[in-house]
C-alpha cells in the first residue's frame, strides 16, 4: 500500500511538472541549432506545415512557426548563467560560434625600429617618467614638455658664451639651428624606419650617402645617378674628354652554364627541332591580336580623316548640323573600340552632302 | 599604430583617433551599412531602405540622393563610397521593368566587393503601415532561419551568412534578459524567402522561463533571389582567416574520447618505491637484533642493487 501511494505521489509530481512546462515546451522533428553568442537559431525542419501560399492564412502560419522557434531560443537563453547588474538580470552570452568574414585584412606585424632592436639587444626597458617636474625658477610643478614646460630653453634671455666659442657668434641663433637639425634628423629616422618596415629601397641606402670611404663602383653608381637626375634626364650632360658614354640599364643577357642540366638541354633542343620541322607556322596570339587591333585603329583613323575632309569640303559655310551632332554624340562604352558610329555617320554625311549639292 | 606608419603624420589628436578607428585591428569594429538608392528607385524601394535604416541605427548611413550606378557591372563607385564612409555592408535599391523592386545586398572586404546578392521584393509592409509601438533603436535582434533550403545550395548559404552579418549588430558579452525585444524571422519556402519582424511579449508561465507571444511589428518582405555575385573560394577563405591571437587556446594534457569522457594526464617525478609512505603494520616492524644482521649482509649487496636501479 505504501508502495502504491509512493508511486501515486511520484506520478502526481510528474504530472504537475509536465503541466508547468506545458506552456513553454515545443515539439520539433529536428532539433534547432543555436548560436547564442549571435542570438541565432537555425531550424532545419522543412516547412511543409505551411500549406497556404498567400493571404492571411500564410501570415498566421508563419507567425505560429516563428513563435515556436522563438520559444525554443528563449528557453535556451534563460538557461544561461545569469547575474544581477544594477537591478537588471543579465545573462552571460558565450562566444559567437558562427564565423563571419572580416571587413578588413589582418594587421601586419611591423618590424622593430632601429632603437627597438638596440633596446632589445641591450635589455633596456622603458622607464616610466613622472608627468610633472619641479621647476626651481617658478617654484611650481610644471609639465615635462609642451606648453609652459619646466625648463624652457627658448625663454632664456641670457646665454653665456661658452669657453672655446667665437665671441661674435649668435648663441640664440645657434640654439634655434640645433633644434631645427634635431627635428630634421628625427624626421629622417622616422621615414627610414617606415621605409624599412615597407621594405622600400631608398637611394641613400644603396650606398650613395657620402661617407668618405666609398669604393670605385659606388662612386661610379653615384655619378651615374647624379647625371640622370636632371630635368632632361641626362641628355645634355657634358662629358670629360676621354669619358665613355654610360652603358645604360640595358637588358642583361643570361647565359646558361656550359655543363648544366643535360636533360633540360636535350629537351629544349628537341623542342627547337620539332618547331622547325612543323608545317604549320606558330602563332603568337598576343602579337597577332595587337597587330589586328593596330590595323583596325588605322582603318578607323583613315575613315575619320576622309569623312572630315569630305565634310569640310562640302559644307564650308554651314554650321554644325545633325551630322555633327551624331559624331559628337555618346562616345560608346568604356575601353571597347567599336568602329560603327563614325562609319555610319560618315556615310550618311556624304549622301546628304551629295543631295545638297544638287 | 599604423597611423605612425604614414609619411604624413596626423597633426591633431582627433585626426589620429579617426585614423585609428579605421585601421585594420584584431578585434574589429561593428560593421556599418550604407543604404543607397539607384537612379530609378521608386517609393517602395525608398521606404524599404528607410525601414532598414531604422532597424540598423546607429550603425548605418542612408544616402539621400540617387546614385546612377549599376553594381553588377561596375563596382568602383560602391567601393569609393565604402572607403569614404568606412562601411563594409551595403544595400542598393533600384527599379526597372525587367527587375522590379530590386534590392542588392552585399558586403565588402578591404573596401572591395566580396559578395553581392540581388533580391526582388514581391510584397512589402512597412513599419509605419503597422500601427503599434516599436522597440527602441539600437536593440540587438534575435535571428531565426527556418527551412532546409538555407543549407542546400551555396547561394542560399551565402545569403544566410550575409543576412546574419547585416542584421546582427554589435557582439556583446552579456545581455539583459528583459531587453530582448524583437526577432527577425527568415523562412525559405518554394524559392521565396519570407522576412518577418516580430515584437516579443513575455507572458507568465508556470516556471522561470516565460511564454512567448509575438506581435507583428516591423517591415515584412517577400523576397526572391535573382542574380548573385559571390566571391571566389580563396578570397572568401582569406576574408575568414582568424588571427592566431584569437584562435581558441588548446589546453595541454586534456583529451576527450569518442564517448565524451575527458581524460587528463599528470606527469610525476620518479618515485623511490622503497621509501613509499604506506600503512605501517606494527607486527612486521624490524626488531633491533635483526636490523644489525641485515646491515652486515646488505652492505655488499647494496652496490649491486644500485646498479640495477640505474639501468
């Protein structure tokens, strides 16, 4: 008897649970796939339930389907770990599992600058500096650099002439000059670092900066580059009496080594003999098309000239009529050359000209 | 800091921030969308673009003027706009006799067109035609895709990925459960795609999870797929590439077998079994007399044992 009552209790408890969950359970043939990081649910069931094809019936069915799907998604979301953040219940979402394409390419790693390489080598780490420095002159804390800085060099009204310097030298101007040089040097180094990062070869890096110890070849190269760096690209540069004209960057001939790959040599020679023996002439497609295009261009140009001449001769006093408009009309799509409009216009123009003459 | 890589450095902090926002990063910004009208856009198309703009605020730009371009023929104009406004998603609407109520949805990679799909609008009900209260702008929508057609063909799969990309909004780590306000439901049936927007009403149910009731809220479109311009496989692969830093870190010494059991590995140092801490049986303890005789015997033997151990 006790066992029966225990069974009854259990059965009753189960029924109560089922009742509770009745409102939120949805039955689907195939389970949905969830990507909670994106608040996304995919339903793979074929929508055969939607029998209506149009009208309010379809809307109602779509809405029913949507309700079921949303209920399942909400069930999943409510099972996530939640916490309370300032009187709102917040669920922690997992990472989105669906991968979507990026909008920009990955950032490229930049090579270290010269200073960073040196610092890494020596093990120098950046020291954190205070932002304010005590300024004795104004007896207050001032910033290290910038507006109203602590030890401002530019605001000094008196500079002592140092021991070994020329008494007539302008020390203030000297200071300004030194600063300009420092700024220029920093800018140059920054640009050099960028060039190194982008692997761009600067001319000065090719050995053409004056060190005083340049080899004959380097000097020769520097001289050549200097010669070509004129407005006329070196055409009117004078030469010394016995100086030979520069060789110029012609095409360098490549020679295969005498005793190299025997198999490759045999293959190339057999190929050569085969081509010489063949009855059909070999056609270079690019050259053929270029030739054809050039001929077409020439024909068009010739036709245009004839039409222009013809029209110019026949219509001397007439202002630009409809024929002129036809020629000046839409130039045609992009780069494709179609010889049709001028040709047609030309023919029409000639005929009209003939009529008018009569 | 790629703006320091430029030959001309930005002179103000504002310019520097502007450039920093637009440069490629590991974790990217939310994608912006640009909504453009074609040269012959009609009232339906204009209203569609306006509704999508309302859904996607503030991550979208609506261009007011008509732009006479044809995206499927020439993409340079779109790419120029994308570069200027830093938008990687776009929606272009036009209308002509051959393709009435045409909507081209697309996305960009590195300011070049990646995918473009042309959709025709058969039926459209706008936000303002349905008179009820709407949800605030900027809420993250829930997305549901129903129908097996979304997995069958490559075109549909890309369309699904494109629509998710378009409507997803920012990726957030937490979400307020009461703030889940609306849902976009896409159903693929018989070559048509039904796009419906519903507002969520949470009703009491017996337990903690609420019962859902839906109310039709916003734009509803019946779409058919027309032309597509999908990126080649290698470009698509390149755009999906994950940087190493973002790849999920593998935990060492943990393995899973096919039944789902997790195995761990523990590495121990070599143990001297003679010095193990075991249970001590008092009866087996050595008596002092026996210990002495043992020592005398064991001394020469000890050397031998050590050697064996070392092998």
